[in-house]
C-alpha cells in the first residue's frame, strides 16, 4: 500500500498519510472487508487512489499558500521566517491614505487625475473631455501629483 501511494503522490510522508487514511476508512467500514464483496486489496487500492484525487482537488481550489523565506539575522546563525508577499492591510492602508490625500486636492486637480489614471485616458482625451488645452492638463497633473507626494510623505494624507 505504501509503495502504491508513494507512486501516486511522489512523497513518502504524504503517502504514509494516504495509507493511514485508507486503513482508517477500512476500520470505519468493516462490512466492506467481509469476504464475498470482491478482493479486499482492490478495494483498499481504490480507496487510496480516491484519497489522493480528493487531496489534489482540494489543493487545486485552495488559495496558494505564501512561501516563507529564511533570512539570517546579523550573521549569528539565527534565521527568521518572513512572508514573501506584503500584507493585505498595507495595501488597504495605502489606498486609504491616497484617497484622503486626493480629497485635499482642488477639484480641477482631482478631475485631471481621475480622467488620466482611473479612466486610463490619454492627455489629449482628458484635455478634450474637460475642455482645456493639453499643456494645462499636463500642468494640472504635474502639480496634483506633487501635492499627493507631499501629503503622503507627511503621512497625514492631507
């Protein structure tokens, strides 16, 4: 059983878990193991195969786990585990800060940034939509982004 499960999952520890689960199911359903219902070995192998398939399906629908990376702190041999992806809370906090900083801009600057970045329009399209020249659109975008940078660097969002 262990050799069969190892061939299926290609990991001896995972195969041992599959074999354990297979025998647990056999123990819970002793009526299947009674002679006259076919070979017991075939039933056990089918159960092991089904467990492997169920685990593969469950892993396929589960969100991908974040890989941890080990780093050496100060060269003293102490390793720390760090998440490979930034925390979702940091993205939310950043979005809140930008929204707050945007609220501090003039209506003209907000309108230009909305058309350029949220609506993904070109300078010419933005200028035509608002009814101003391309040069004025560039200037407003430049000063609006500078104001955003200043507000975000202060950390107050204003």
